[in-house]
């Protein structure tokens, strides 16, 4: 059985429709087709292979051949002022009789018709979702459609191969768009533990024996009071301690306190990785450290709340100025909460929080002309079919013009 090559291979570079460093490197290594040492058949086959790896690689070859069209749409823009003033007869007036002008007119750029080879694929719903920057790859866009997260004209559309018509509006679930375009979240041991606990709770709920919910405010039972705890129990206790630290970090904590709790979290994480060698004394030491940090944090918060009362004893400005300053701070605080409420730290989110764009997204952030996108509601309108214009092909492609010509000639032949 022949071994299937890797999706991203450095030996055989193939540009893919996704936001990754491999695609960026493959695009940087693209060169015009080799026309000196390869036959015409080899040139066409290579061009077809390279372009198919980017345009619709999720589509079967037989299905794509049914979509292929020999007639490629193109337009030639005309000057409306010229058309309103002349009727075209002036172009033939005085030919050969000295009426020709000696002024050299600028040669218009050629229209790249054959770069439009794969324009039917741009009508597909999954391709349009990727072009609208609602997914990090065309395969992820296909997954969104199959999972029922996309609506077309207000109705759920589960078919990724749905061919859009001019005027169709498609919308993707905003949470899915944030997950697709946001930075990836590294799955820690705590996240795996929480997922495992949720799965156990669901399994027990199906059996009619619900599991007790974890209460962050309730302190874990000191491990030192138990009699000969097993290594598994020590591991579970350290994992619950890790969850408590995460809950503290999710609160409004100062920068210095966050550094201390993050350093403590790193210590607990190392202890969890060595759970088979853990002892009750180690876990007891971790409990003591966490209690000390929590008590110091509560004492600092109490001191901060009592500080304004001490400052009021010796005011440095008039009551009117104090009221104005207080109102100004309250207004700024309210505006800040309204603008940044969605971008707070959230441990339950599947993407990294606070939200930031996905790596390598900026290099591929391009919206074609035939789409009108509204990022606020994660919706877009398919305005029209892509066309070729002088010097421009509206089908986004990273390949050379000659590569598109060879690929078109490959599919143009009769089989």
C-alpha cells in the first residue's frame, strides 16, 4: 500500500488554504513553471497538481470536473464619460488620411482569463466562509457547515457544497468565528482534568447518580489528616489545588499577586507531573503555601478598601473638585467595562483569553471584491460571481499566470 504524503510536506511543497507557517513558507517558495526541461504534458500535470492542492483540495476530482466550465467570465470596464460624449464613429474617421494621432496611447493590461479556472469553487459555501475570514482553513469552514453552525438566508445549511447565488447572505456562529480566528489555547493538565470530571458527571447523571459539584470556595480537606493516602488521591488533591489557583487568577488581582500565583501554579504543575513520587508532606507544603498567598491577598485587599477612609481625614482639594474627579473616574470605569467586557480572561473559553488574533492571520487577511463582510455580526453577502478584469483576476490565487494557463489547458482537453 502506497504511503500517503503529509498534508504539509517540506519535500513536496504544496500551498494549502489555511493560516499556517507551512503555507506561508510554501507561498514564498513558489516559482514560475519550468518550461525548459519538462514536456508540455509534464508542465500541465504539475500545474494541475499544484493548483488543485490549493483550490478545492477537499473536493473529489470527479466532482470538480463536473464543475469545470470552458467559458470563463470577464468584463472590460468602459469610461462612462467617453461613452456619453462619443458614439464610436470617431475611431474610424479619417483613417489613412492623416487624421491619426501620433500620441502613444497606453497599452491596457492583459486580462488574465485563465486565472479564472477555479471560479466555480468560489461559489461553494465552505470556500466563501474561508474567504470572508470566518475560518482559519477551508476544512474548518467545512466543519462549521456540517455541524450546523452556518445559516444561509436565515436557514440552517448543512451542505458545504451549496452553490451561492448573487444576493445570498450567510452567517456563522460568532463564538465559532472567535474560536477559529483567535489564538489557540494550550490544553493544560488542569483543562484535561476538568474535561474528564465533566465527562464523569455526565456519565453518572445518565445512570441516575449525579456526582457532587466542585465548589471553589470550599477548601479541600487537608491531605495530612488522612491515613496513608494513595498516590492517586495525592494527584487529585493537587489537581483541585490547581483549579483553586485558576479561580483566583480569574478574579481581579494585581500584577504582583498574579506573578506570585502563576509561579505557585508552575510549582503545582511540576508536582502533578511527578504525582507517582509525591508524598503527603509535599502536598501539605503546597497547601500551606496556597493558604499563605490567599491570606496575604485578602489582607492586601482589606488594606486597600480602608485606605480611602484614612485619606479623607486630610483632604487636599475642595469637596466640589473631589466630586468632579470621582464622577470622571466612574465614567471612565464604566466606559472601560463596556468596551472590554467581552475580552476578559475566561478559563472556559476554547480559545486563548484575552482574545487575540491567530498566528499568521495577518498574512492571509484578504477579502475579495465579490463579498461584502460585516465582522460585527459574522455575516457576509455574496454579491456576484467573480470575474476577470484587465490586469486582475478576482479569484484569489497565489500562483503565477502561466501556472493558471497550464492548469486550464489540462482540464480543457477532452477525455
